[in-house]
């Protein structure tokens, strides 16, 4: 385990000018898109609960656009990596982190796809506020992760602290997830709504899990490089 950890490296050499490099500019944009996508999902849930279905659909379309933009940024970053803009070890590890971050956006998109099927009437009474709480917490978790990724360029200690906070937030989200599953099992609407709700919740929980996985990977990279 120690040897595998020690192979993880950020490109510490010349780190002070890294922000000016194209690859790190793209990484920052990628993290920002992920944050915005989580905000969109939380806003869409609030609009559905408020029975503003058309407004929710518009916000979800914006989320899907962000996911497509994130895919484009990931491809551009891979092209930059292929040019050898980073040392090999740093390049491989940042690529892996980018792929993990991309999974967060993918799960947010999947949650948005499921949410787009719902109408306000589909949501059982009393569940709306819990869904709002869930998605707001998830957005906070994504923002913590994005902030950690951006902070590592200038202040790795702040980035490391952010990674620990992501882990704590994921545990809070997991508690909400289990509590909501317990609520959904009591609903008997006579259609597929409970199953769709469970799949929606799983998408949100999976996004939170990927936030923690990405933060864990980032933390190992930081510790390996700067300690």
C-alpha cells in the first residue's frame, strides 16, 4: 500500500506557475462546471416541489448542457496531457482524478434525466422537502470538492482540509439517503413512481460517493507530493 501511494504525484516542479498552464485552467473550468451542475439539480428539485414544472425542465436542460461541456473539457485535457505538458507521473494521476470528477457530473446528469420524468403530482406528500435537503447537501459536497481541486494549486493545506470536509459531508448525505429510502418504501402510488424515486436517490447517493472517491484520490496525491 505504501509503495502504491508513493507513486502518486502532483507535478510539484514549477508548481507556482501551474495556474497559467492550459491544463490547469481547463481543470478549474471542469470543477466549476461540476459545481454548477449540482446547483442546477438542486434548483430543479426546488422548482418541481414548487410545482413549476416548465421552469424545472429549463434548468435541467442547462444541467445537460453543462454535462456535455464537461465532456468536451475532459477531452481537451486529455489532448493536453498527450502533448506531455506534465511529467509522466503527474500526468497519469491528474488524468485519473479528472475521470473520477467526470463521474460526479455523469451521476448528476443521470439524476436529472430521472427527475425530468417526474411531474409535481408524482411526488408523494412530505417527500419534497426531504428531496430539497438532499440535493442542497449534495451541491454543498460538490462545491467542497471543486474548491479543494482549485485550492491545491495555491494552498495544498486548504485543499487537504476540504477533502476531509467532503468525507464528512458524504456521511451526512448517506444518512439522508437511508432516511429517504425508509420513507419511500411506505408510498404505494400504484405505479412506477416509488421505483423511479429510488433510482433518483441512488443517482444522488452515487454522485456523493464519487465526490468522496475523488477527494480521497486528491488527498493521496497531496500527501504523496507535499509530505
